[in-house]
C-alpha cells in the first residue's frame, strides 16, 4: 500500500520498541519525508545508526525537534513532561505534537504544561506492542490492523486544530492502523481494564509463583505449559514503562482492580462451597469473548496463539 | 524418530483434544499396535471414524477396554471414577491403567476405588494442551518436549508395578514427552500454581471486563491487543474440564489463591501510595522467569508468542 507524504519532517523522541516501529513503517509507507531520531541512550543511538532507521540521530531534544512538522514523544509516561519542556522552545510554529503513551490524562496535562500556543498538541496511543524493548525490537508491521486512540483537547474548537487531528489520523492510517477519537478519561478507564490490569495481574502471579513455599522456581518454569507461561510474556515487559503507567493511571487502575478482586472473592467462595454450576456458567460465558476478539481481527485464531505453528 | 512397539492394544477412553492427540502420536511413532477409541458422544465417534484415528470406535467402555494392555482415561476429572467403574470388570489382567487428568489426588482415589487387584493403576498428567476441544483439535506433536508427570502408588512396592511404571514412562517418551515421577500431593500443589490459578485468574478477568460499567464488551474486545487478549485464550478452555478441576483440587487452589490475593493487596497498596521503586523491583524480577521458561524449552522465544509471525 502506498500513501502520499503527510508530514515533511518527523522527529521521534524516544526510539524504543514503539518509536522505532513508527519510524520503520513511516519510512516504508512514505508518509513522512525525513526522520529525526532523538534518544538519550548512547547505546540506542549507536543501534539506530547501525540499523539505518533515521536520517539523523541526536541525543539533544531541542536540536532533534527543530523544524519538524510532526513530533512524536515515545518515552515512558512520567518522562513526557520533561521531554516536552526540553523541546518547547525549539518547536516549529504549526507543528503537530503527539505521543504514544499508555495513559492519556496525566500525559495530556504534562504535554500541555509547557507547550507553546502555536503548536497542535494531540495526545495519542497506539494499542500495539510486544514484551521486548529498544530500537532492535521494533518492526514496521507492529501497527497493522491495531487501533490508535487519539484524545484531542476538547477545549480547542478552532478549525485548524480539527484539521491537525484529521491529518494525524491520516498519518496513523497510513501506518496501517485504525483510528478512534476518545475522551481522555474514558481512554484511561478502557485501558485500565484492557491493558493495565492484565499486566498487573500477570506481574503479580509471576511474583507469587516465584515466592511460593513448597514449589521451587525451577518447577514453576518447567511445568509452565499448563497456563502459567502465557502470563510470563506480559510480565516480561519493560519495568520502567509499566512502573510509570501504574503511577500515572492510579485511580482507574485501583477502580478496576477493586472490581476484579470482588469478582475473584465470589469465585473463591464458589470453589470453597463446590458451586459447580456457577463456575461452569462463567467459564462458558468467557469463551464468547475470545471469539469476539478474533472476529475483530485483534488476535490469531490459531490454537496456542500459533506458538506451536510448524508443529502441526 | 522411531520407537519400538510398547503396548499391543491401547484403549483411549474420552477422545477429545488430549485423547485424540495421544492416539495420533502413538500411531505415528508405532508405540502401540492397535488403537481402540471410546467416546460417549456420537458426534465425536463420527469424527473419529471420519478422521481415521482409531482401529475401532465404540461408545461402550467395557467393550472398548477389553483385551487392552494400556487403558488411557482422558475424560474430565470428575468423570474418571465412573469411567473406571464401567471398565473394571472388562480389564485384562496385567493391564496398565493410566489417565491424563489435571488433578491427581482425587483422580488416584477415584481410579483405585473400583480397580481390580490384577491391574497396574498409574495416574498421569501430560502438561500440554490448547484452548480447543474435541477430536478435531488434537495433533500428534502436542506432547513434543512437554512434561508428563506420573504419580505412581507409593504403597505398591512390587517389582512388577515398578516395571509397569517404567514401561508407561517409555511410552510417553516414545510420544515425544519428557517424564517426571512425583508425589500426588506435590503434583496438585505445583499444578495449582502453574495451571489452575492462571486459568482461574484468566476466567475472572474476562468476566470482570465483560461486566464492567462504563466500558462496553465491544470496547474490551476492540482494544484487547494491549494485554487483555492474552487472557482470553485460556479463558476459552473447555468449561466442563475446568469446572471439574476446581472442584477436584479445591484445597490447593484456595491455598495458592490466598497467596496471590495477599500479594495483589500489597501491590494495590504500592500503587495507592506511589511506591514506584517497589513496583519497579517486582517488574524487573518477573522478567527473569520468562527467560527461564524459554531456556527450558517450554515457550517460544518469539515476541508476542510468535502470533505476529509472517508480519515481520
């Protein structure tokens, strides 16, 4: 698929899994002219150069964003405010400023805090990723068929802003994604249940399993094919990114965690009292959800996620 | 790989995902002479015939197990006792009787209850599976590199029994699996943390997500690629099989669930009070577990379980 050029110069600040994937696909599809990579890590910068992922690579944010008509912040959510502050004075008038953070409320505030008036700040979140990190982990097809949620500023009603939002949506569609516009608060609740709570639960069960008396860590790993191994994937995600998410989306996470815990207590009682029919009802109901996820193109229909492919 | 014939006639009672996979690999590797399929479902029996998975297909347990030197019970764990009772009078003297149930304490008791004295009862559990069910879901490579745990009767010290255990272990190795012998009680605790609790948590979070006020089921499915979709896989497992497991392994499941809940409460407090360092410590520690699971050959090293293979 070819798409016309949408931005002349894109600066990506934070060139990890997501940032480097945006750069790869944007170049492949020709939706941007020039790509500037900004990363604080010297090791990352060396890899970006070696992989030839950008037209220019720098560790200096102001230098990197100068002259860019699209700036994508792809750093951990608690680092967004500082990155924006470092960029602010160098931003080109009329530039579109977006991000890829998994929390939108606190990030929208952090970006707004130091943004000049003459740019368009449009927070965003591509719901895509893997458990790996760094510029080597990215790949061009990461966003293919996935959703990108944009959370534009409700307070800005000028047509130029609406135009900038439409342009950013075209950019993401050009990268293979589907685009949805959403209210910041609703985004943070939706993601708390579809992403943040799943990660919290996965981190927790892996922690519990590795500390359990009577079962060694070796046994847990050896016999993990009965289900446990699934959880180890997201529990292997970047620790800094996820620490920041739980701090930044505390309220919504605690809300859905409260609901999860209530439901788990009810399930615990059903097991204790042998209420087999109630268990069967829940286990039947949950089957339908996976069919829906597959039907919406968000999951492989192959058994075991296709991880046994080649085996049969 | 070729293996010599180990049993002359294998009867598999319950020809679903696991039962049909045992039959497929046993025939492929030539470790059994003849295969008799026993299944209570007429629909299943038709599929077994159509797929040509057995030498003979019957709905009658006694008829099916007659003359077999290996009987494999592959029905839901709470159905094991009844299946064994139906088979007992027809079992050939000296036959080895095993099962593939995910709980061993209650199954060992259920099998022993009606077993004649002149057979060798050796409960077993292959730690392998997918979220799919039925004879069509099975495949020959399911056990490849996976662990099979045998829990022989501690009380039987006769050399003939030890020989029967060794022979059954050879059978499973011939099917591509690795074999471990374990105490019944320890098995049930190990599996409670590596398989039963993960399923319980997955069923629970899918239930919570589909009932959450303020977020529609459609949104949950649409934006599931941020982590939630992983959980939908095991929450799509067979409802009857899993209802039985939680009833049959109640004590161990409630024990590990108690530990999980304690840890989750601690994590909840850390989020509430913004104890970012403690979160980061846990998230760093859990990364190592996945590396161990992969190193032990129990998981794909590819990002996202390899579900995006072909994409990059």
